[in-house]
C-alpha cells in the first residue's frame, strides 16, 4: 500500500509518521471557518495535514506548524516543501511550551488535533504514544499559551472526544467556548467528536452538527460538500 495520500492540491507522505491522515484532522481543518486569518499556528502538526489544508483555504495566510516528534516533524517539513504553499508554511520542531518560551508571536487562529487519551495505557509504539496519549497538562499549556498569543479577535479551534472536551471546558483560562460542532458517524448515532471554537468574547455558545454518512458506505451531502475542494473522491 502506498504511503502517499493524494489531495486535490497537495499530497501527504505519511510513511514515517505514527499518526496517519485521519478524519478528525480533515474535518477540523475543513470546519475551521474564519474571516481570513493572516497568522495561523497548528499545534502538533503530525504529517502537516491541517497546516496544508489551511494554507490552501486561506491563500494569504502564514502558517506556523509545531511538532514535538522528530520523525513527524521531518515528514511534515518534506510535505510542506513538496506543496504549492511551501513559501507560506514554517515548521518548528518543538513542544508547545518550548515554542512559546520568550516568544511574543500573536496569531489570529491557533488550531490543534491534539493527543486525547487522558491517562490511558501507553501504546506499544513510543511514537504513537506521543501522538495519541497525553495528560491534562497539555491542555493547560495549550489554553494558557493560546490566551497569551491570540489576537483579541482570534480563536482557538480543537477537536476532541466529548469526555475530554468536558474536562477541557472546566479548565480556567481567558478563553470561552463560543461554538461547538458535534460530529456524528450516522444520523441516528451519538456524537463521537466535538470541535470546540474558543475566543475571548463571552457569547451564548452555538451548537451545530455534522453527519459523516447518510447510510453505510454513503457519505452525506454535507460531508461531500465540505470536503469537495480537498478530497479526490469528491
């Protein structure tokens, strides 16, 4: 099986990256719908998928991508260099905490498809353990640093399982949940992910939903329309 995943405007080589292209990342980038953010930070970029999709969507944006794992960082850097957006995406091999040390960069959008298995058993693969497992300190750092490094009209956008999202909501930071997009596999199923959009302004939170399949093997019209500019199958 080829390690190359082809999108309409770029391709992802994921051979040396523990976490492959996945629906969570694709949906997060596609549903990150904001008013032309000029400065974007992708935390835990992995293969570089989200950074590349956002560079395609926002044609004038500068995207900074942070990745702690060396193999993933090398993979993302190669994918960026091989894309049409290579002059607008910069890779940083670093943890988010190290990245923001003595750093006064400000962003319009900070986005992350983070590790989300809280305090669960480590994966047999050390790289997959980094990519999949974390503790609450990751989210504490993400929220704290985002509140310092977002412009006043900026947003933090993350995708999480619902249980993890509830833990994150209880953390104290200057950011408030403004919108949630619940992700359903089928119309009759329970949501299995939520995309949380946070900002500084206190608003009545908006709740929306997206269904991936209308029936087994048949994508919903909403899903096809959302990803028609990215996925070659549509």
